[in-house]
C-alpha cells in the first residue's frame, strides 16, 4: 500500500487551491465587461422568438410553483421523457427485486430449523 507523507499531501493541497483561485476576479470582470444584445431579426432566424421552450406570453406571468395554463411548451415531453421514465421505473424495479431476493435468502437462513432430522 502506498503511503503519502503529510508534506506531499499539504503541497498538493496548496497547488490545487492556488490553481483554483488564479485568474481575474469574476465580479470585477463582469463589471468591466461590455455586453452586446443581438436583436432577433426575421432574416437571421435566431433569437428568443425561435426558441420553442419559451412561451409566447409574458414570462413573468408564468413564474411560480404551480404551472399555469398556456405557460408551457408543446415541445416538452415526448419520446425522450417516456424513455427516461421507463428506464427509471426499470431501475427501481430491479433494485426492489434484488432487495426481495436478499431478504428471502436471509429469512431462509434465520428461520431454518437447527436439527431438520429430529422432527
């Protein structure tokens, strides 16, 4: 088994921390950055107007814990969602089956008579 010295672990930790903290401050970089907005042009075909997941009505009307009528998208759901749900159900079913097999094996050992030939 490989044992690392404390000095090696401390040096590695310091290098990781220093490497992670390098670079400009993100708050100062965001304050100095210039933002440009691209208007959705009918000739470009890009922008928020072409996004199928954003509702056509005011987005602030759709914010909340309960989904309101006409705030969703017709593109959500579909085959991918059903395949993911099926895989989830199969996975949970497999785990429950393995648990039941383990419990049955354990109970068979625990509840077995000590001397089966005496009765």
